[in-house]
C-alpha cells in the first residue's frame, strides 16, 4: 500500500467496501464522510483502509486487537474511557473486538482531501 499517496489506494479496500458489516455511511458529500463503526463482540473485521484523515468519536470502547497490513498483531488496546481523537489516514489494517459481551461503537468523520 502506498502510504504517501492515499489517492492511489484501492477503493475495493476502502472501509465501507471491504468491511461493510462494521462500517456504515451515515452522511457523505464532496467534503466529508461520516461513518458509523460497529465491531460486535468476538468479531474481527476484514482488512481495510481509511484514505482520509478525520476525527474519531469513540463512545463505546472495548478491548481491541489491531492488526497491521500483514495481518500481524500490532497493538492491543484495553478498554478505556470514551474519547475523541484525530486520525491520520490508516493503511490496511483490521480490528478485532476481544470483549465477550460489549459492542465497540464509534463515529468517524472523514475529511476528504
């Protein structure tokens, strides 16, 4: 994946195309896209990317495993408080919700460039 030029990233692997069970468009126009992200307990998303930067509002955090583009475990996040954070474009990755009972939920506001 070309990390320097997100415009060359394959739309087939865009989050809403590659992982439609966990990424749903709530609103989109030529400037912004708002995506709801839901990862059910025990679910691992298919590999996907986010080519635009934006703001992530995590209102239901869970224990997560984050896999890099080679499907190698990269980060383990333990459940913490809700948060709002800036997200740079993310190359190919997958997220697994390792909680047994709680659904991960966030809203990602992507700024189209």
